[in-house]
């Protein structure tokens, strides 16, 4: 007798046929998808060079990371947009003329607090954005100054050109 009632109840439930869609798991998937897209969308940063700096062209595929930026125009050398010395003074070899650059790089390097392995690696990186007409001798001297302060990963900024192939 009990068994037959149960069968009748199950039969009535099947006839109603109302299927319920559980939206909770679907909302979780969409939330994760939106967060993933938001995080990865903002990972590309375009750094515009100043008007007096024309970058050389390259077919490099790797994207630049955000680092300390040294700008070298035909007239002056600047760190993070702050002019420090004239470009012609770099070749003189006079330490008094290059010392503002050295002290600024040291102060930036010393200002990073709480260094772990990841931030220490990023703290050793610098990007040099130089005008294409600046002689390589000047860039070599500036790279020497950077390595003497402790910047071991030096990148040169270039315009990305379409690869031919």
C-alpha cells in the first residue's frame, strides 16, 4: 500500500514536468570569466615617447614590462621625466656631470621597500628610451652608469614593426 502511494506521487511529479535551471554555477562561471578578462585586458601598457625622441624600429615580439624609464633625447637625459643632465655631458667622462644621474638612480633603487624575490628582480630593471640619432657611445656610457648602480636588466625601447616573413 505504501509503495503504491509513493509511485503515484512520483508519477504526478513527472507529469508536472517543471525543470528548474540552477543559475548559481552559471553565474560563478561568468564571474570568473569577467574577472579573467578584466585582469588580462589591462596588462598591456603603451609608453609614448616624448616628441623630441624618435625610437628605432624593431621586429621584437616580447611586450615591455613597467620599469624605470630613462629618456635620452639629442639634448638631455631624463629619469622618469625629470631632466638630469645634457646628452653631450655624458661623453666627457667627468664624474661630476654624471653624478646627478647616478644619485637619482640610487635613490630610486633605495626607495623600494619590502623586497621579495619578484620585486627585487623588477627593481633591477631599467628601460632606456633613446632617440634614434643618439650615438651608441652615449648609450653605452649610460648603460655603464646603470650597471654600476645595480640595474642589471637594461632594455632599449623601440617601435614595433611588422615582421617580414
